[in-house]
């Protein structure tokens, strides 16, 4: 098996150097690292070029960028990694060992939300619980079919062929693109969160505060659940 690490970005020059450094430490190495840029106006693309990553441009919007990246990927497996994430150094081995089980269609790492000053344990635990209760409340028939609702900052991974079979992300989705993927992938097999930690930035919580951040996460999730997709982006502003 081989693995592509796919990084969809927009103006991530501040966060990207830490991910570049972490990717340089991975053992074993991925087959390729593919950055899919949605039109950055900062030094994002140059940082990736200097790191030797493969660069692809796509229409703005994470769903479109992921679709374009998976289409262009050269590997059997693909892992979508957000720029503000620090995965474990053995992530490639974890991905390939997990997807060797054909019954698993989609998987992710277990995220811990951390900033330069502290770890956000409250939101971390809530987000873990939400992967169970969100599908139970919003898609109960899918929950009992095995759907678990993973999120983008979990570093979700899957087989490229399966992604293409299910039609990929819904192109117009600016946020919550991963929720539809969980529902689609569950038709092919199990959706699993692997008990291997990665660290993801607390920059939204630092900007908004913990209560406001969790309220926004909940509100956007409910908009998705009730099909009000066009309103999601308005309630989930960018934080860089």
C-alpha cells in the first residue's frame, strides 16, 4: 500500500511551518504530500514548495479542494490533514495498518485540542462524545447502521477508490464536508476513530472563548442536520 497526505489550505502561512517540520519526522514516509491551495494570498504555497511538497490549485472551499486532491492523488490511501494539526510520527503506519482491514471504510485519529498555553480538555472530551451523540440525534437510522461522525481536524483517511466510488465531498459545502463523507462511507463499511492521538490547534477557542466555540460547533452541526447547508459558512467564520 501507499499513502498520500493531502493538505487543503487557504492562507495558512502561520500554521504550516509546524506541519512541515512534523511531516519531515514521519517514519515511514508517505508516498507523497499534496498541498491543495484554494487561492492563498500569503506565503502558504511558497512554504510548501520549499518543503518539496507537490502543489495543486483548486476552487476555494475545502470540499472542492479535497475532491481535486483525491482525484490527483497517486496513492491507494489518502489522509486529509488540516494545516493546524500535528499528527503522530507513525501516522503512515497507522493509516496503512488500519485500512488493511477491508471492513473499515473510513477512519481517523483521536484529536486533542491544544494551544501554546494549555490543552483544552473540556472541548476535547465534548468533541469525542459528539462523534457518537451527533449521529444518534440527527441520523438515528444511520447511527444504528454504524455511522460515527468524524470531523476534519481528526485527520480522516480512506481508500482513494472508495472515495471516488461514493462521489467524494458535496462540492458546495464550505464547512461540515466531512459529515456527509461519514454517512456515505458507512454504506461501504465501518467508520472508526483509531485510539492514536494527534494534536490540533485551539485557535478558534482562543479567539472565541470555550463557551462560544462549543455553541458555534453545535449550531453549525444542527444546520447541517436539518439541511440548512447554505447558512453554515456564515456561522463558522475563518480564524487564521
